[in-house]
């Protein structure tokens, strides 16, 4: 025990054993912060990707929970994000935690799973995958968020040498909207979407500016920025990374 305390980080989260990397699906619900993460429970190396899970009431002290998502016939469980479906738009149940993740099989596709017990267990949607792409070997890292302006769910995905945008009314049925990146920036690697926990909004010369940053692995970071006129009377706050518990 003393040796474990000596070699474990005191500031950074670490699993009880095994390999971890990208944080996934960070949400706040009913007094708990949820941290999901890329996890190999079978060794101290990358592979066998699951979603590990821990919760905290103060972001300092963490309780380790059982694996949230494990590989299936569609593939390993790669990175993604999660939302709390307060209005039951998906039909899984009011307040369900809904996760979208990349299924890494013969092709990379996007799948969803939901929890009705505050993340203790997840049920994978029977209609998975919910988003597919043809001839796109690197199609991954979905970032879910709710768009108040359109009253729809949105997702941003890394897709080869660009990022793609999709929309949905119910988190199950998705429509391709647009893409960005083929003619911009660095193309020396995959455009991995870093999936920051929030969308950052800023007021710029009377227009609303939506900025996103992602690394074309391994070349470095790129910031993409799109602008649109603000809605009449709209306020343009800078979103907090995670929602306030208050």
C-alpha cells in the first residue's frame, strides 16, 4: 500500500489497475461528476478499449465504478461523449445519461448507449450503429451537445481529413449537415476531434463566433472558427467546461 501511494499521482486521476487514456463522457447529474475514460482492464498497454467509469462529489475524491461499456460485435469502445437527456427526447427515459462512442470494428461507426441508474449500468441501443460513413477509415470521437437555437442535438465528428456535423431530434436518427477542413490547415495526419467538454462562444464584432480546436495527429493543433449573426436580443456567454452543480 505504501509503495502504491508513492508511485500513484496525487493530482491526476488514475484507475485502480490497467491502462487509461482519453477522458470521455464527462457529465454532472444528481450531485455527481461522472468521468468516463478509455480503459484497458487487461494490461498496462493500449488495447481492448472499454469505457472506465468513476464518480466524484467534489472533483478531488473519486469512487471507482464498474466498467461502463465493453467491446461487442461492432468493435472496441473508442472515445466519445455523453449528455443528460432531461426531456426524454430519445425515449429511453427522462434524465437518462446517453453516451455516444465510436465502435472500432472493420469500419469505424458511431453507437449510443443509455443509463437509467445514474451511470451504474448502460444498455446499448439495439439500432446501433446510429451514424455510418462510407470509405472513411478514421471516423471517430463524437462530441454531443444541445443547440438551443435549432432545438436539436448536434454532434461533431472527426472524419479523415475533416470534421463533420450532424443533427438529430432524438439522439437515435441523425442527418448529415455539413463539413469543414478539407481546404484548410494541416493535413499531415488524422484530424482527431479532441471533443472538449463544451462549445465556446464569444462575441466578435457583433457576430457570434463558434471556435473549436482539434489536433491533426501527430502534426499539432488547429483552431477552426465559424461565424454567424447572433439571434435578436441574444446574449453570448462563454460556456463553462462542465455545468455548475448549482
